[in-house]
């Protein structure tokens, strides 16, 4: 399946919408010109002329209907996007609050909290030591204290404590799909 970014989807939908509108206007103008010519000249329609007129009227109708459907679809996508953006913002805020509350519950020191956050972001002990301007040994001592206070044995277990809860909250706030 072709994957695109939101910008590409919006641009593509806009191009299609305006292309349909321009095509609809062209066909509508052609129908009006054909009708005006036949009426002003007082001549009837031959089979070829009539089929051409019917095709253009159908094209205008289908393009108009398609534009209405596309407008509804775009509006629904915008609404869904706004709802998801709001949910993500809420989840991020809730997640940060939950992490800090959990750190307080575990009685982590400020240094342990900083290191726990950096561990959860996937930084190596060496990188954490450089960022914090301390030794790798200090990072390992603080990491060990964090793991002990959290009741885990590794950074993967530490992250899973929070990810499981984050995913549970995300699943609760996601709209239910009909079966």
C-alpha cells in the first residue's frame, strides 16, 4: 500500500478537489453552450449530439457528487486528526505526570530521576555520564538504585512499567471500532 505523509494526503485531496471542480465547470459550460446553440438555431438533437449532451450532464452530476463526498471525507479526516492530536497531547501530559509521580513514590533523588529519564530514552551509560558530567561508575550506581527502588532488574523492565500503563491509557482513550 502507498504510504504518504499528512501533507501529501492534504495536497493530493486538494488537487483532486480542484481538478474535479474545474472539470465540472468545463462540462457545465459545454452543456450550456450546446443547449443555447440548439435552442437559438431551433434544431433538434441527433443521436450523437444527444448522447454527447447526456454524457456531459452525467459528468457534471458525478463530479458534483464526488466533490460533495470528498468534502465530507476531508472534513471527517480533519476532525479525526484533531481528535487524535488532542488525545496524543493529553497522553503525553498524563505520561509525564505519571512518570514524575512514580519517581516521587519510589523516592528517587533528583540525580536518580534524571538518570532514570535518560535510561528510558535509551541513552547508554557512557552518554549519560557525558551529559551529566560525571563518571560511568556514578551512572551505574544511580541506575542500580533506580532499578532497586522500582523493583526491576534492567532498563527494559523499567521502560515496560511505564509503556504498559501508557498503552493502557491510550487504548482506553482510542475510539472503539465497530466489529
